């Protein structure tokens, strides 16, 4: 039975106070419509008070496509906004669920999550400051084959008995009990065959004239943007009846695209061992890789880049980094920059940097947030 798995993130505003109290957004919240499973449009709704349990929240997945039916399995995890902790499984993969856009009772599925689980997640560090709740919804579309028409055939003569081939019996592996611990990180890399069984590359990208060869199936499984891009290239090929053209990538350096492909295949950031935190090239590389991750909708890679950039925030670059975080909607990096400006005791030095002057001209609203937190932290109110 064929399946297609997609993942999307859904953020709910929230606050973890300094004394360990979780404050959850008290109002209804809905995501933008997104595509998952290839051709199906969905949205996610958040309700602060569950219909099933007063001390729970409801997360609802709704089919937005019209005139369609689809069977899926869904699950929900909680992500660490700083990407330092593995995804926390909140809702296990469901049994197959049949959606029908024309039936109001079958357009939506609701998963309820106890608030005590979220409070426990706060204790383990999943919620920090004003980063909110970052959920990851996994949607697996199950393609149910049409039943085949059974045609009776005449009974055949039985085949002669052959001498059975003896094969050694393998002892079953003993089951190892598993402890109730936080699950391992959920990798973005799809399950693929061993390298010796992977076919030759079947797509080529050109970046500044340099060619990069890859596999369509792996790129499409990782990134909906790659999937749409490859689908469009295939349509053009079929329309003109010509061999597939090389796909040109604009607005990106070759080393950044190479690092992007490396992450897709290995689930790891580029090796920066031996590079100093003061290395401007390494910092620029991480910023450019974050922009590339945003461009190709690789949410986990974006979070990992935010985490690495958060480690090198200092007086000279914090204002510039905060402007960058505001431009690219990087909540974790933004929180790290604001925390440094508020708690480091070096705000006077930050104000003198060229980056701060640029921040004041182009991002005045974010400075209002910095000022409010600064006053609260220093008990000025």
C-alpha cells in the first residue's frame, strides 16, 4: 500500500514565566491553509479548552480541498524552538482515518492534548521565554487501491512436488524493554535503500555554472518546494518532448546549495570544527544556509541554524543578528538576541554599534519589545 508523508509546523503563542508557570494562549487560533500529501489542502485549529477534557487543549486537522476523499494517518509532536531537544511525541500515529470534504462529520479530526503534558514539557525545557508552543503535525496519506475484478479461471493441474530446500532457522531476537523516555530526534531524512541499491542520480542543478547531481525521490520527500519544482520540470519535459533540462538555481552560492544537499542526505549541518566563533565567513555561511532552508521549507534545518547562530551572539553582532531574525521570522534566534541585550549588562555598548543604528531605522517595532523586556528585567516598572 503506497503512502506519502508530509510534515508541517504550527505555532501557538505562549509564555513560560521565570518561575516555571506555563501561560497558554487563551483564544482560538487557526493556521494558514497548507498543502500536504501531494494535492490536498489542510488547515490546523487550536482550541484552548478541549471539548473532551477541561484540562486539555484541542488540536484539529481539517480538510480544505473540495470534492475529494482521502485516507490518512496523523500524529502530533512538540518541537523545541531552539532545536536542542528531540521532538516530544504528543499524539501517536492514528489508525487510518477517512476524510470526505462533502461530509461535515468527516472533514475534521480532533486530537486532545492534556495541559499537564505541556507543563511537563516546560519542565524539560521545551518552552523557553516567549517562544510559544511549536507543534509538528505529521500527515501520512494512504493510497487505497481500487478493488480488482475477480475473474474465475479454470483449475490447473497441480505442479509436481519438488524436493524441499532446507534453510537454516534463525532464532528470534529477544525483545528489549524500552524505558519511558523522551523519544529520539525525528530525522528529516526519508527511509531509503542502502547506498549500493540507490539508483544513479536523476536530476541536475546548476548554481553559478557548477553542477550538482541528486535524486528526485529524496529531494521531493524532504522538501515540498523541491517536489513542486521537480513536478513543474517534468511537465515542461512532457510538453516539449525533450530530455530533462538542468534546473538553474538563482540567488544562492554554490557552497550554500552544497551544504543544503548535504543536510538533506545526512541530516547534519556542515562541519565547522576548527572554525572560530569570530569567523565572519562561518557566520555568513550559517545565515545563508538558514535563508536557503526557509526558501525550501526545511523547518528543522532552519531551527538548527538558529541554534548555531544563537551561540555566537555578542556585542558587535547582536543588533545585526536581531534584524536578520526579524526579517526571516526566526523566533528562537530573536529570543536569544533580546535575552543578550536585556541581561548581559552591555546595552550601552550595543547602542554604539552600526548594527544598532540600522536596527533603529528599519526595525523600530522590535526595539519596543526589547525596551519593554529591559524595563521589566531591571524592575523599572
